[in-house]
C-alpha cells in the first residue's frame, strides 16, 4: 500500500461530516446540561456527565446518519 497516496473528499461527503460533527457536539452539550440539571449540585457539569452524554449522543448520531442516508437514497431515486 502506498503511504503517499493523496486523498480527495467529495463536497457532499465533507458537508455531511461537518453536519455530523456539529450534530454530535450539540447533542453532547444538550444531554450534559440535562444530566447536570438533575444532579447534585444542580447545574454543575462534570466529566461523568460529558461521558454519559457522549454515549447518548453517539447513539443519536448513528440514527441521524441512517436517517440522512435514507433521505439521500430517496433523492437519488427521484
């Protein structure tokens, strides 16, 4: 395998990756805030909250990726 291969990324693929990264980051922040609201003391976001939020966000991201894949397939068929 050639280590010096140059890779190019399709515009749509780069856009989807950027969207997924933003989705994940927003979901982690939202979930962590929700977890912190219900903890003691309320309002303090901890690393444990971020870890738990990241797991939840990863699950939501998997669903989002599948959802966007389905809508892409429908657009190609039209």
